[in-house]
C-alpha cells in the first residue's frame, strides 16, 4: 500500500529552481498546491492521483518529481558554434517524522537523479559552466540524509549523503539563473555538490533570524578521482582519507512581521586536506579559500506575495597555485512579476567575473573569463515554465578563444 501510494504520488510538487543553490534540485522547496481539477491551474501535471498525494502529505510525506531540459546553441565564438541538448530528472521523498512517528523536528530525505545529454561548455569553451545541469551522464541515489531540529529550531543537525551547496555558499536571489556561478563561487572548486555530493555531517545554530553560524565535515575523495556522487560512504571511512571542511557565519534581517525587506550577509572559509598538484609541477598539502555572499530584496510589490526586485552579490578567493580561478565576483538582479498580470514570471540579469590564475604552467592567455546572462522565465502553468536565456561569455576558458554568444531555452515540467 505504501509503495503504491508513493508511485501514484509522482504527481507531486517539484523543487523550484533556486537551482539557490547552484542547481535546480538543491533546495527542496515546493510549488503551491492547487486542487480545483483544472489542468491549467493545478500545481502539478498529474495533480493528486487517487488522492495518494493528499494522503501522503497528511502522513508528513512530500514527493517531488521534476524534469529540466535545456536546448542550447553556441551561436558564435568559443570552441565550436553548435547546438546541445541535455536533461535532468529528479525524484525525491521528504518525510517529516512528526505525524507518524512523533519525532518532532526530524526529517528524512532521499533523492534520485538521472542526467543525460551533451555538455554545452564543450562547445562554448567556458570554465564557469553556462548551464547548471551540465555534467557527465549519471544515474544516482543523489542524496540520503537525516536532519534533526533542536531547541525550537535554533539548532539544526544533518548527516548522510549531502549536496553541500544546499547549506553553504549559496545565494538565494540567484536561483533562477541558468549559469552555474550564481549558485556558488567557482573558486570553491572542491565543493561536494552537483554532480558529486558526498557523505558527511553538518550543524547550524541561530538560523531562525539574526546571527547564525554553521560548519560541516565531508568526504573529499573526489580530489583523488573518486566520484562520490555515484557511490556510498566507503571513502569517508577508508582510503582515500581526504576531507572537505567548511564553516559559515552570517546575519539575516527583515522578512515577515517586520517593515524591513529581507536580506542576508554571510562569509565562509573552506579547507580540503588532500594533495593538490600545483601549476608549477609541485604538490600542495591541502588548500584553503574563502567566500562572501549578499542577498537583499530591493523592492516589494504592495500586497503581493514574493513579487518585487531581488539582488545578490558574491565573492570568492582560492590559492592560484592550485586553482584555475583565483578570485571571483558576481552580482545580479531578479524581478518577479515585472509584467502586469504575469505575477509568477521572473526576469533576470547578472554578471560573473572569474579572475584566472597567472601562475607559470596554468596555461591561461587571458586574465579573466566574464559571463553576462539575461533571461525571462514565463510561467505557462503552475507545472510548466519556459525560460529563454541569452549569455555573452568574454574570453571563454581564458585561452584566446573568440567571445561566445549562447542562447538556451529551458523547460521545467512538474509532474
């Protein structure tokens, strides 16, 4: 019965692209639910089959299923003016343990992902990855974790296989961009995130508002060529014994019940314990970097939920002896409800500057790669959106290629 209900509930709400996190499946947020029977108003394509979704929600279980597909064309410059197509399917189950087991503040989460298609950056030649679903083809049990809230939500602990970008280094107000850098700074090149999350544990205090701080320890075997995204926890407890450590502190303000518009300023430090080949031919025993992020809503529509203008800025630094990107700066705005009577549509403009290593042996002929993105997301129905996207990439790859122009049409389909 439970299995049948879960399968039938594939008409569950999908996670919105925050893709926040760096990738569109990293935030575990859900579309609003509409159950008026209309195909064009329902929150998901399959609605509430046989009442299974409603029954599961009453038991604390939310099932998400979403397909994201990108059709891109590198129209000029880069490596090769050509078209690419790829798609990502995500299916997840999030279980609040309170209704059935009485475990207050406990959540179990499991996520399955499969990605297939061409790598657009192979044609554009860019380092920063202009599409945040680009990856080598994979099928994996992507995340499996347990989270416990304590002290009335003031303390949060999570353990398991985790996409670390869902908790660290993200910018909330950059989530609708297709380019990967608004998700997290490319200076954090060893971050266990899409397509390679890893096993570990993290903890945060004070996330309810005001000052907060957190840290985590994760399997760093990816640095040794071990794909953590498609395997279990064996490399966390055995060879290679490399670890990725990260800490973040910040301040959040505004929001509901306050006249101040919501915002957040945060900074973090990360360290990887593995060995890194330097561009000069040596070996560095571990590497460290830091980052900063800023989110701020600039304007809010009167008496309109979520509509308005949202701003983000980010900065990152890494050791130029081992990292292709030494420093990174990005900024952008998103406008929700720009056009009257199109309250759920989103328009965005951002720029991302990646300063490249000038170390001997790094091989770069340009000082930096810069990407500019402009998009408009049209919410056709609550379960279907189309996002035309235009990007200009100056000095793709930093190796003397002509500047590239890339167009993308992204489809998001909520089952």
